């Protein structure tokens, strides 16, 4: 649970977490938050991120953007498959490489915050 204490460190700007396990009609989003400019969604995987995980994240983004507010989305995991990373980048989503001691390793994909 320590990793959930410092999500603001992963994003540029004024990220504020709304809720962990944020309920949607598609199921719970692991972390939902916002900045002044957009909603921020984070799907957390304790193991390697997969294409299935990216598809899940895309569905969450589509549902949230249907509400009329821009959204940035991140798949946070210790590692990611090459196909999943390509799919993230194709859809302007982001990968956060994290360990579960609570520190950030790095980000790939588009810039944090959009």
C-alpha cells in the first residue's frame, strides 16, 4: 500500500487523487484523480502489463471522456510487454514503470499530464 501514498510524485503539476478503486459501470479504476486540466486514471498491475490491461485502460478512458472532460491514463507496472507498450503509445496512453517499494522508476510514452 505504500506505493499509493505518493502518486502526486509521478505527475507534473497539481495532481490530486480522488479515490482508489473508483467505481465505474465498467468496473473499478485503481486510482482516479485530476489536475486543473484533466482527469487522470491509473491502472496498477503488480506484474507485467499486457495487451489485455491496455484494452481495459482504453475502455475506462473512453467512458470517462464521454463525460466531456479530457483524460490522461497510465498503466503502472514493474514492466510491460512490447506489444502492450506499442498499443499504449498508439492510443496516447502512458506507461509508468514502478516498483512496489514506493518509488518511481520512469515513464515511457507521451509526456505526463498529456
